[in-house]
C-alpha cells in the first residue's frame, strides 16, 4: 500500500507550529519533560541541539491517537497481537517431527493437584499436544492461585477482539490536540474494571488473613516474615526443571504468601515470575502467552506506554540520537528514504518530521517503508498501514512531502524489490530499534533468520544502519541459566518503577502486568519457536554486524554529551548513560539495559 501526500503550500501568517507551542506534559515525581537546561552550543548545522530536540512529540502523538481513534478500545495491542501470532506458528516439519517423537517416546505426565481427572504434560517438548479444551480446564482449575488471570471466553469478548476496518482516515483534525494537556491524571474509565478487581481482591485478602486469629488480637503482635524472594524463585525454577511437582507446589505457596502485584518492586516481580513458573510446569506457557493479546485493548497499553516513556529516558534518548543523526546525514538530500524494521505505531518519526519541517531551504521528501510482523485475521497489514496514515497526516500538518510503503511479513522473507529503492535520487537509512530480539536465531533454525535479515540489510546498501538493541543475557537454551539471567534483568525494571512511580499508579500496574509479565511468561514458560523474546548483549550484536559486513561509525560526541546532560538533569539519579566501543549504553544502577549504534556497509 502506497500513500502519497504532496507538500502543501499552506501559509500561516499568524502562527508557525513549533516545539514551544505545545503544553508541557505533567512531571513524574518531580521530573520535568520540558527543554533540557544544557549548554546550547551551536551544532554544525548552525542551530542549537536544544532547538531540534522534539523528543516530547512522541507523547503528543500517543495522546492524539488515544483521543482520536475510538477503535483502539476494541483492538488488541499491535505488538502483543503480532508476537502472539508468531508464537503460535510452527512449520509442517516441526509438527510432523514432534508427532513422530510423541508416538515413540514414553508419556511424562503427572496428575494435577487441583483436579484428579486432568492429566497435564510437563515435558516441554510435548507442550504442542495439549488439547484446547484441556488447556482451558487446567487454566480454570488454577485460577485461584493466579490472581490476575481473567476469563476471556465470553462471546462479547470474542466479538470485541475481531479485526475491524480502520477509521483513521475519518478522524478529526490533529490541531485540536494542541490545547490538550499531555497525559492528564484524569479518571480513566478503561482501567476502572482493573482497579475494582484489584481492590476487591485486596480487601478479600485482608478478610482472609484473620482466619485462625483469636478475637481481640492486635496487629502490633504480628511480625512479618522476611524472605529472600530471589532465592525462593531460583529454588522453584530448579524444582520445575526436575519436574518435582510437590516441591514446586510448596515453594509457589510460600512465594505467593510474600508476593503481590500491589507490593514493592521485588514482590511484584516474584508474582509474575511465579505465574510463569506455574504455567511452565502445567504446560500452558503458549496458551497463557497468547492470551495476553486478547485480554487488554491497544488504548490501555498506549496509556501504560506513555507512563513508561515519561518515567525512564530509554526511548526518548534513543529517538533523539537516531533522529538527530538522520537529520544531520540528510542535510543536503532532496529525498530521505527510511526503512524501519519494526515500525509498530511509528512513534519515533513525529520527532523527526517536525525537525525536518524547519530545515533551511525546505524539508526533503520523506519516504518511509514500514516493516513489521503480520497481524492475525484477514487483514495482516492493516495496522502497519494505519501507522502510515497517521504519519501522513502528521507530515501534512508540518508541510513535509511524504510517501509510505507498508510491508507486513516476516523480516527474513522481505524482498529487495518490495522496498522500491531509488538509490540514485534518495538517501537510504535503515532503522531498527529494540525489535531484533523477536527474530529467531540459530538455536532454533539452522539457517538463522537473524543473520539473514542482517545480510539483507547489507544488500540494501544503506547510507546508514541505526541499530538499537535490548541488552539481555537470557537467550540461552538452558532453562536454569536463562531464568537466573531474566531474574536479574527484570529486577532492574521493577526496581526502576519502584523508585520513579508511586505504587498506586494504575498505568504502572497495567504496564508491569501486560508488558513485563507477558515477557516473563514467554521467556520462562515457552520453548522452541514459541519463545520469541531472544535478546543478546550489545557485544554479541557487534560480532553479528561485523560478520554480516558492516562497519561501525563514530557517535557524534556533542550529541552524546547532550543526552548525558539531559538524563542527568531531568531523570532519576540512578539512570546512567555511557559509551563503550561506539555504542551508546543506557541502564539503571550500573546495569546496561539498552544500547544503540550506527553502522554502514564495510565496502562503503
């Protein structure tokens, strides 16, 4: 689908859209989102870095999406939906091969404690053979242990999750949102049900805690037991690995007594990790993971994502670095072609669009090829196309000529002719931020799709390849090692939220459950092609990129200094920004969580 929006010759005699024309979003725990108080030294483009910092545009972009597109309330999250579809896909060879192994191998099963007539397979290689009805029965039998597992089998819920035709083209003008405060702390009707359920559960727990206590006893006499939740989780993971269901039940019971989605960071993490361990033992990892795509709407996820962007600098800093680098590279280009692997909703590009609109001599023609995994349903490219329509309206608003090409398929299946590259007349930039972790590697398939995509990018021969990665060490096929590394990694995120957001913040609860909890479920409870969250360290990605034929480029030191000062002045003191081997690293309390760098084909 190609959408072409020509440049408009609108004359705004009384007003010109600029960064300062939008209201600042409210602070998070005293942190401001306004302009950074850093040195406004002039760049090589003759303008200060501060004047081209449009990092808050992503917040405005999400706000206008939420207010403008009512159908987001009935659609699942774009990322959740495409990853759920990817997790359920298996090749015919895998199915036949596993079927033969199942016929020859002995049964490894145990009887569920919650239902004497349900036999649950615990061998990870046999997870494929659970009947849908059996999965449903197992999930319902364990609902009492899992506080936040919701019933999504009603007819109304199924109808609301069906694919619907997009109404983006019929939405209201974007200018109406200039007067709307970003991320207002108003009542959120979408979260009312979640809040009510959590409060009901909390009150019932308080009532249940009085059982066995003599009347007239005082709370002052109660001493809370102190436990090491990490140690309990590791013991439970070892018991799960050895299929010791009795030990797992005892350890899970103790973990749930000291964990809660409403507690501190460690207690919340323990709650979601316990859910994943239980699902792995029951053999319902894939069913539990796929259920995340239908239990919550895209609108709710976007509200949680707004809070995430404001609470931590990871995405903002990445956007500033990538967009400023692209703008500098395209200084004299008449056409800029960006090929975005993993575009999702296109949140990165409003910042660049507004920056390009102010380029001396006029903006270049902007071409964006948005590539992402297909969605479930009869219109697999629908939401990738929706992203293009939103960006087209944004370009129309700022007078930037725009063309969009939507591609919805597996990245290693994309063909060069689909990109429609005009190398002689355009500057080509390939961009992929934090989505390569969802591409399978050589531990699953002999011909690594991950390496195939990098080789394809090399074949595109871009002027620059901007690569952002999640720095994770939990991609090992060995379960205990993977669990331990995931425990350390997610501890940083839960601890970060604990120090930057209040515990009662409902968008924090939502994001932790639907994003962190979902990722933990996939990492811990899924195996083989079903486990699609496979990050690597930035050093491992460095080796991959060099092996694929790329040469790393130096980072703009003035820009690195700018983002360092921005994080230091506007965010929590424990956020850190560093540079190592031409990679810009971002982390929390010394642990590297994200990394970004710039590359080009070595022969260039």
